[in-house]
C-alpha cells in the first residue's frame, strides 16, 4: 500500500498541490500535518508510522516535507528500511527500494541541508551587517515605554486581573509575563 504524507508549516499554506501529486502517485491514504518541519513530534507523521506495514511505501511530495535535516531524513530512511518499507519522493524521483534510489536519497538530503545552512549563514551575515549600520532587527515592541510602566504598576498592584490587563493593553499573557520578567531581571 502507498501511504502519502503531506505537510505545510502554517495554516495559511495550501495542501492542494501536494495532495494532488500524492493521489496521482496512487496513494490510498494521505495523512496531513500543519506544523513546522523543525518540530520533531508531528501527529500526522506518528499516525503514518502506526499505519505503515512491511511492503508498504511512504510517499512524500518532496524530501523536505518529511524532515528538515539530513540527520532526520537518514533516521527516517533507516527506520523505514528496517521495517521493510520503501520511501518515495515525487519531486526528486527517489525510490529507496533500489540501491540507486538510496544513493540519490542521501545525495539530495545532503544538498538540501547544505542549502538550508547557506541560507542561515547569509541571513546571519545580513543581520550583522544591518546591526553594524545601526539598524536593529526583530519585531517592534508591543507597548511604548509609558504603557510598559503602567502595565508593571497594574501587575504589581494586583488591583485588576492579568486577563483584564492583557485586554486593556491588547497583548497576550506571554507578552505580559515577558515584560514583567524583563523588569525583574533588570
């Protein structure tokens, strides 16, 4: 049996392309995740693991849908090989049921990781260059200095609830606690 696995990182992204390709490849089941590939425990992937049996094939649209690092991909490949399950990646035309497919799989995985590392290095170099020119990256603060002081005062007074403070300031609880923590640390 061919079981397809599709993944997008955010709810805003669309699964149609992946699902259509997996259906065209003859997948009888398609299991989906809407979660970052960097998250190791993905519910859909766990469900795939439960359903795959010896002689089955796990089919993905691209290798990066299965894993974000070479280590992760090799781990999956080893697990599947140990269980007698094939891995098929449609975009890279890889089928690990053959020796050539296994070789190509490892080469593509290494190249994908190399590309991610290059992107990370370029991003870090760009941020460093911007900082050297006096530009600060990152998300702007949710509250002005005056609102931050008011938030801390309201929090310390305990006259109104944390929920009410958050509603008043239009911020989330984690953001409130981040501001409180920054005051305690400094």
